[in-house]
């Protein structure tokens, strides 16, 4: 591992923390004693349940845990409490970073097979109200979590969208909706369940009621919005079409059926959308205007010269409100490239992954044309030491100024926050690739146990963006944003 060659003063500070300040660092020194980790018996882990793994350090120091299979299971870093998320093999990595007296222990891994009851059952929620010519949505759920498919067993009375369960009433009578779940490699097929919905006439023919359950999301680009409808009372006369209008006014669209695709002149940003239904008697009241809410996935890679082929990779998702311009719920995992042995498939291999689930920063940059968003491992931004260079304790520039020294230095690392974060950039048009200037401003910091070198955290920054690469030479390499 190489120290940051641009900051020899800061590299010396990291060495000082390991040798001169009792308990200040977590790396080895001349007098540090070796320690080892031993695992307890593997617990039984069942899908949807929790179990506890345990490891003991010969030094008596507390052990930290991480999941190297975050799609299968998560683990509390301090307690070792494991939660099964899906079927498969769950690998839990135990670490002990050492202190002034003890060298870091070699990581140990315990693999648990997530046990699954292959049986699954289906159940419908409460039956919706359905009037002649109207729409409603039947909803069923499977104990497996797999999505059901729907069909109509009374096609003369109603039709049903196979994926969404949206029911369209065509005549009076009983509409019988069936739900099926075919199973997969883990689950057996579920027994079919049915729900009977009485199609009722309106007391008196009238225009349709305001649609309910309205939602809007971006389509193929920022100039397209798809407006969907949960249900609408037809007024006793078949719905013949829908009209969508924007708030503020200026954008309209019509369609014979829902969902309705709306085209904006250049961008739909800043607009909310309402929808009204029409029948032979005219148009009904519009729904309340809804914001345009879209979920995106993001994959950000920082090239790590010293740990190739392993790189630092942030895999996450966020919600974009195009109406307000706000971004929320940025969460994901950050790989620790100093862990693992490049076993498995790129880009994750067998690296420990740190869960980042606390979005604590969001700031628009008008010059770059987008918004910076950061998510943290802990519910605090405290990441770097402010005892030497001051700063805000987390931003990339603060990390460079302090040499990436962990928060709490020169106190013992074991009592520090051990935080980590990823800073991404979301352009005003999230469907476009980042420009070099935008890419240069991405950053990460990893002060969790698997990201530590003495008192210095692993970081990733660029010379173009911040004047320096990360503490091991890491720098932002790519970012890909895709709409779900």
C-alpha cells in the first residue's frame, strides 16, 4: 500500500498516529502483537429471519462484521446480527483492525446458506369498488415476495391487466379476477386464488369521478412523463378517454386508455400533473396534481491502482422528484478494495461491502448543471479528523486537507465513528452521461475497518476536481445512472 505521495507531511502524520500517540492508530508498529480471529458455530439462517454470527479476537478487542453478499444478506457491523434478504449463500466477513498494541487480524469469513420454505401462498387485499365502465385495481401478494400475474375469469364482465391487476368493467355482474404465481428456482408455484368484484351501476348516469391512485414518473427521457391511474368511477357510462394537464398550466395530453404518455416541449422538470376521465356525458373532475417521482439506479466506480483488479464500487439507487428537483433515499453499498482476494466475478469479487443508508447531503450546482448527493454509513457526516486542518469533517477537500485521518484522531480508532460515504452527481438530465468536469467531482471515503491504513481512511478524489487523488491513488473512473 502506498501513502499519498502529494502529502508527505500528512503521511508522516499517519505514521505518528501509529507510533507516538497511544491508541491513535489501528495499523501495525514495531512492537505490535499479532492477533487472530476465531469463528463461532454457524447459525441457521432462514429467509426473512435473522441470526447472529460471532467471532472472537485473541486480543480481546471488539470485532466488526460486514456482508460480502449484500444482495443476499445484511449484517449489523457491531453485533453480527444477520438479516436474510433473498435465497442464496450469505458470506459474513469478520475483521479486527487492531490498535497501538495489536496488529490487524487476518479477516475470516463464515458462509451461511439461506434456508427457504419452497411453498408460497397468495392472498388478495380488500376488493375495490368497481362501477360499470370504470377502472379499479385488484392487488394480491405472495408470501415469496414474487410478483403475481392476473387474469379475468369473467371476460364478458371485465378485463384485467396481467401485470398491474387493473380491472376494466364492461358490463354489470360479478367480475372474477384470478391471481397466479408460477414460482422460480427457489419457490414452487402457488395455488391460484380468486377475488370477486361486483360491477355496480352508478345511481344516476353522470360524468366520471376524479381518478384516484394517480402517479407520474419519467418516461424514456426528461421530456416524457407517464401518468398512471389506480381507479376511476365511470359515472355509469363507459370511460372513453383521459385528459392530462400540467401544473403550472401549459402542457396537455389525451389518450383513449391509461397510462397516458405526456410530451413536454424540452423538459418536464418543475411540472406536476393531474388527470380527468371522460365518458359519453362529458369530462369529470380532475384528480389532485401529483409530482413526477422516478427511481434510478446508480453504479459509480473509483479506479484503485494498488488493489487491481479490485476497485471501489458504489452500487445504489435514489428517488428523483422532477417537480421539485429534489433527490431522496440515496442508499447502496460501497466495496472495500483492500479486502478479498479477487475471487468471484467483477466488479464485486469477494470484497467486503459497507452499507450506506443515510442520505445527509444534497446540494445543487448551477455551474455543473445538476445536484451533488452523498449517503453515509452512519447517521452523521463526521468522517475525518478536524484536529489538524479544521474543515467540515467530511467533504473531499476536508479529507485531503487532513490526509484522510479518521474522525476522533488522536483518540483510539475503536471508539471513532468509523464512517464511510459516497458522493455522486446527478445531472439535470439524468439520462445523459457525465461530463469530464462532473465526473471529476465524485468522491468517496471509507473509514470502516476494511478501509483503514494506520490512521488514514481510504479515499477517492481526482486531481482535476480537488487537486489530489485518494490516499491510495484512487480516483473517480465512471458513473452510470439508469431508470428503473
